[in-house]
């Protein structure tokens, strides 16, 4: 019986390894189009959705929306459904899913999958030399080390985890000290988000290797102060990942953040001064970036707000209301200390663009300097990767 169980388990493992064998998907064709395939002999309808598809205008009643309409796959031999784009897919990193008779599934022939909160999507990377997406690819350049690091949080009352990138040569250059960039995720994300979906470590390796960015330590925190770490790697075990977490955008994370800076300065060879520290974040992380910066005006010389989730009413519902009070006074103090850079980026169809424009009007009215980048598209990872790749080369000059 034991032998039978062992053989059965081995057979199952081999089945998992070879699932979808003989079906290649996705395929980047020589003419720049991309082919997607899915084997489903009994399916009635198969579609593919993803941000590689062109935006189309769709009417619903009296209103018009911009959306990406799913593409239909056609059934061919042996129950293999297929779709080839009728356009060249621009160099970029995309995500996509199939829908098989009403059920959304990842591509079983593509081992590269991203998790965004509780959603899984397959990954399509279309690199091209000289294009921005080339930063997201692995090249034969010196690579930094990526570590999962636990630190004690007196505020939370338990150890918490962060991801730390140390640049190539850090282990050997034992006398060299480095500037530090802190990178914050969005709501529902965690310390893995920027490394997986954001391709942050590839961006850093490539920019540093090209001489376009200074070698730096980069810290990816977990902004959910109620959690130790990413889902299934903390004490909640199989609790479903969710955006509805306690102690979110109510001042706890901002209040506790100096613990992170102190731990990094104590345990890594940092240049422990304002001129050598930077912070940035997307959505909730942009919100955190703003208020961490304003409440610690001597801590960061560079701050980047990527699609910042400001103006959502979180400030009024806060537990630690002092974090969000007297914004005008805190801005005056912050800019009186002449920071090197406040950088703001957002998509032109992002649902947060009005709130960000209102914040920029406040800065303009006071004559405060900042840099601004507006891109196409909405609240999406494609934009946030662009913003990180634009922000990093501006640091520590």
C-alpha cells in the first residue's frame, strides 16, 4: 500500500509538471503579434482578457466608458482554442486571464503567474532592446541580493517582515555605505508586491548596471500593520487575502514607520542621514509616503507619490488623527528644509487624478517645487513600474 501511495503521488506530481504539454502559450511572433492558446475540448466559449488589449469605448445606457473588451478564441484541432492579436503588442509587461464558459482561469501553459491581493493572473513580458520594458527583463549584469527580513515592531507587538534589496557588491564592499530607498505598496498588497508585480529588483539591477542610478539599499515594507507578513507566510495561515484589513490608512503605519528606518540603519551599512534617504509608494503607499514625509521632515530628502490615494476620506476616519492634521503647516515646515525632490506621477484616467490635481494646486498656490509626470491609463501596475523607473535615477545625486 505504501508503495502504491508513493507511486500515486509521483504520478500526480508528474501530471502537474506536464499539465498542458504540447500546447504553447503565449507565443510572441516574429511580426510582433502574440498568440494565446488554451486546450478545452468540451468548452463552448473561450475568451482572453488583459491589459495588452486596446482600449475601446463602450456605451452603457447614456454613459460611455473606456474598457478593454475580451478577445474571442476560436476552436481548432484537438480542442485547442487559439487567438492571435491583429496588432503588434508594444514592449511592456502585461497580465491576462482566460475565461472558459464563464470561469476565469490562468493560462495552464504559462508558469509565470502574479498574485494581486487575492487575484491570480498570467504574465506576458514583451521586452525589446531600448524600450522601457527592457528594464523589466533579466540581463547578464551584476545582480543585487533580495532577502526576506524580520524585524521587531514594538508598535505592533510582534515581529514583522520586509523585503530588502542590497546592490551587487554589498557583501564584498564591507566598508562601503549606501543610501536607502523605501518603497511602499498599495492597499491589499504586501512586502512581495513590488518585487513580483513591480519587477523592482530587475529595474534596480538594470538601472545601476547602466550607470543610470546610484547603488542603493531598497526596502519593501508591509504596510498592513496588523499583519506580520504576506498571506500564508504569517500566523493567519489560510486566511484569504483581502483589501479590507484593520489599521489601514488610519495613522498606525505612519506612526510606526520610524521603527523600520531605525532597524535598517542599525543592521545595514547605510548612510544614516536625510540626504541619503528616499521614500515612494503607489496608491495607499503614495498616501503613506506623503504623511510619513510630512510628519518626519528631517528623515527623507526625496519623496515619490505614485497614484497616491489622497482625498479618499481616510484622514477623517483616522485613529491617529494627528498624523493627518495641519497639512498646510507641515508642508511649510517640510519645504522650509529644502528637500531635493517631491515627485508626483499619475495616469490620465486614474480615478484618483482629481484628488492629485487638487493637491498639486495647493502646492502651486504656495509656490512649492515638485516634478510631475502624467501617463496614459489608470490605476495599474504598468504605470507604477514606469514611475519607479523614472524616480530612481533622480535619487542621491
